[in-house]
C-alpha cells in the first residue's frame, strides 16, 4: 500500500510539474489531482407558522413563506496527495442563485426570538453535558 501511495504521489508530482510548465492548472490536472464530489440540495424553503397550527396547510400559502424555494449546488474537491504543499488540500465551491426573502419587522422579531430560544437551549444542554462529563470523571 505504501508503494502504491508513493507511486501515486510521484504521478501527482509529475502532473503538477507539467501544470507548472504550462502555467495553468487546467481541468485535466484538476481531475487527476483531486477526488471530486458533487452535492445538490434542491427546493430549500423556510416557513414561519404558529405552533400547533396546521403548518402543512399554511406552508402551501405565501403568507408563511420567508425563503422561497432555492437550489444549492456544492462541489467539493480533496487533494489526492497531501505531500503536494503547493495545492490547496480542499476546494469547496457553492453557488447561490436567486435569494428571495419575505421578512417584515414582525417576522424578523419572531425569527430572532426563535434563534435566541434555540441557542439558549443548546447552551443549557451543553452545560448539562459538561456537568455530566465532570461527574463521570470525578467518579460520581
């Protein structure tokens, strides 16, 4: 396995050397030097509805919509050889198209209240986890 890694690194170095001579890291070199992954998240929407209401029915209307449907394509590339220090080890490209928000002062106040509640709840739970870990370490 080490021999394969070394030959793979040598191959990558040879490709990088050719790229440096040509003055550009073309798509061919990018394909060879990086593992690539694509992720597409489609139709992301955000609604704000009252608790215990028929939110599914309300979500169909524009009254509760804060963020209109949007797509978020993400491309992730990871260098095949960490030995090549001149190349970025990770490349992340995301493309955000049209972003349509419907926010009024009242909606903004509600959103901030939700964010505050969620963050306070998360802090409280993290405190409980830390206290529990300390108790375990203390042998209690």
